[in-house]
C-alpha cells in the first residue's frame, strides 16, 4: 500500500456481463441476457491508454469472455501492445478452433474455473454437463501447450472435492488455486452461510500443506500470515496492488478500485466512454487518497502484522465492505487472532492495545 507513484501494472477488465452459466457465487451477478458492453473500437484505444501508464498485464474476464463474438479482437487489442493477457473463463465455450486462435497470442495464460467433481461443479455453475465441457477445454488447452491454471472457489458443500481437484492437478500437471467465498460482492452475500468457518479453514490449510509437501501444485489463497511460508502462492505479490498498480473496469466502462468491485457504484471513478482511462487512473480523487495510505496505518491485526508490506492487508475491498473503512482489519486474519490462532511472535508488539486492535 506504500505510495509508489501511478504506474499501472495490471488491469482487470470484465468485458461483458453476459454469461452462459449461472454461478451461485458470481462476484458481478452476471446474466444470460445480452448486455451493453464497451465496443471494440474503444477497447483498442483503451489498450493504448493503459500502455501509456505502464500496463504490463490485463486480466480479461466477464461474465464469460467467449460470449462476445469479438473475443479474439479484444485479446488482439492488448496483445499488439505487448501486454500479457490472462483469460478468466468457465471453459464451456472453448473448442479446438478457439484454442488454435489462442495459441497465436504472444503472452497468454488461461485461468479456467473448476469447482470440484461433476455433480458439485454442475450444481454450483447452474448447468448440467458444465463440468464435462470445462474439463474438455482444459484438455484442449494443455495439449496445445498453453499456460493453464485451474481456479476453484471452496465452500462447505464442495470442500471434500479438493481431493478431486488435487487429482485433476496431477493428471494435467497444472496448478490449482483454491479461494474462499467472498461474501461481500455479487451473489456472495446470498451464499454467506456456505462460507467455511475457522475450523474448516484450518483443516483445508493443513490438507493443502500436506499435499504441497508431496509436490502438489495445489495452492490455497490465504493471506501469508495464515500460511506456512512455503505455501504462499508464487505470484507477483500476495497483495493485488489495487489503486497503486492495479484497477478494474466494468463491462460498461466504469473504472473502479479492482476487478471485483464493479457492483458497488459508489466506487466508480469515471467511465471510459466519457473520459480517457489514463486520466481517470491518474486523477481519480479516491485513487489518489488510497495511494497515500501506508500499511502502518492499517487497523486491528493488519496494523501489527509483520507481513503487512508483502500482503498489503489482503483484500481491502472486503475490509471496506465489512467495516466501511479501507484501513480496517482483514476479517479472516482478525478472526484467527481473536481465536488465539496467531502467535505473538508473528506480530509487532502492541503500542496502544485499544487503538491497535480496533478494526
């Protein structure tokens, strides 16, 4: 969270709100109807504007990217600017002809969502047969030599399927990234009772640690304070870098703090159909305020964490949605601390206990 200027690293662009599935925890409440999306010609200009402020990577998501007929042209707009592309997809619309087109892109990675074995996956995704189509897409992509990762959201009703995902990871030799339910965005609040509790998270963490000791590529997406050091996901940083080096754009062009914040209109900082993206990125009053924050200003357990510079306080959107304060503690870490599950040696000493633990 330290101020490092205004250079953009990663842009998360939800290019449509249309999706062919009805996932129970969709963070933007995507719909099956056709939505009004940013047109292709504006996307080409967006790629130029993003590059002008330093963009190195674009995460292209939806809805479902492949629901747009011009999906390849969208990818090409960023690819020709030498911006690395990560495609987030449910995989059900990918076939061999589309994989052939994907192989022509310079710097591409595929993030395919699979939430367990067929029954649970189909139930969560709202379509019978979805699992079979998605695994077929995984097979096509792996055989074509594409860089592939499987993403899964773990809730109470599919937590036992982590075993299945571990087997899938081994069979296809791909990493699997397990994330927990975000109960603050999209359809997440409706599914909040399905979120794992502390005991279940500990069990999952220990199970994944044992898998990792055996060479598994299954990673659990938790703040580094809650993980064994060797289990921290090997990405650019456990912190997303929101407003410092990362932001999101909704399907209809609203620029916001991150890729999953689009549903909250109070966080929209301008629309690329009305202003240039680089102008919004540099001059947004909210972005400038958030860039000025220091990790030392975080509250509760996050303010004492020795890993706060690495982590950035985890998901600041979740902290804001829960407490109305971007500096509030990250709820999961705070809960673990309150349960006595974080050793004091992992934390900075308390200076003012009352002030320090408010968050």
